[in-house]
C-alpha cells in the first residue's frame, strides 16, 4: 500500500476530492493508493463521497485499487520480480487470472526503477513475458546504429503501436516511416485487420504524419464540465503563448528535462 494517508483515509479521499476539483476543475477526481493481493478480495474501484450523481453537477472521488504488488522489480529496482506471480506459462493461474476471472479490473503495479532494473531491464522482460505474443517490440537499426523502436500491443484483430521513439538519425533516413510500415506488414501477416494509430490534434506534426500515410481521420468527441471557469483551458502545443517555452524546452540538457519534466507534466494534462 502507498506510504501516505494510511491512518486517515477518509480525510485523504475527501481532501483529494476538494483539492483536485478546486485546482483543476476535474469533474470526478481519482487517486491511487491501495493494492490488494489476497485471493477473493475485491479490487473494484471505490466510489467515495458521492452526491448529486443524477444532477448536472455530480460529485465523488474514486479510489483506484491495484491487484498486484510490484512483481516486476520493486519500487527501488532491487528486488527481482517474477512473471509467474502475475500469470503462469500455461495461463491457468497467477494473480491476473484470479482477478480477470472475477470480472474485475486487473491493474498491475510497477515502478520505473523496477522496469529498468539498473540497466538489466528485468522488469521489462517480465512485462514481455506476461503479454507474450500480444506484445511486440520492433527496433530499426542502420549498420548497427539504433534508429527507432516501437512497442505494440495486439488484441483480437487489432494492433496498437503504444510506445515509440526515434533518434536524430531517424529523420534523415525516414526511419519512422519504415518502422511503422514494418509494424503494418507484420500485422497483416498475422491476419490483423485494424491498425490503431492513436489520436492526434489537427494541425500537429503527428496528425500530418498519419494523414500522409493515407489514413482517414475520425473525429473523437469529448464532453467537459466546467466547475469554476467560463471556457476550456487551451493547454496544448498549438497555443501561441507556449511556443517560446517549447522552443526553450527543446534546448535544455537531457538531465535537466528529465529532472523537472515529471513535476511539470502534472500541470499540463
């Protein structure tokens, strides 16, 4: 379980509800603190302090519950994990099987130090072992030099490139184009019918990149409830007032951006 609020969880939930709504205007705040690994114990999200749920201004806070401990490599990257605790090779037992068979959300818990595991990537290997053929990592190199890489997930007749990135060389040699072509080619060989390229905002580079491939964009519709505002906050890279900041950010040394990035990102969502 998380290391905060254990002795006063009622006020933790209530303060989360009040603070997140007042600061961010979030309609239904949520937080993650607890994890339960005991067989038979429910891990359904808890809806706390509900009120006016059938009105135009519903209020509640949701406690998201994990169903595993960090069995990838520990929060500090010092405890080797085990895929068998999550799911065994025969797919018949393991914590994930127990939770899925109970028709409850199976939320695995991990921390980046455990995934990276001091360079050995022990946790990442366990992730690959758990998802098996449903998770594929494709890496492109040129004469032994890394160009780009992407991790894709398969589900039924669909493939979703989830995490991807490229080096500076990728732009010069069209590495990303070749990489995604390979993802699609291999997916077709497996009989996959749907290639989910994810969402992008109109006018961004990623949107143009996807459209140039010939994909037909489909609009996604969102509803917003404004709590203490008259208009939606325009927090996106297309906003002119962020252009100087973005330009400056691109010039930051990598260690500096890695240090302040996680802190800053929570104010940009």
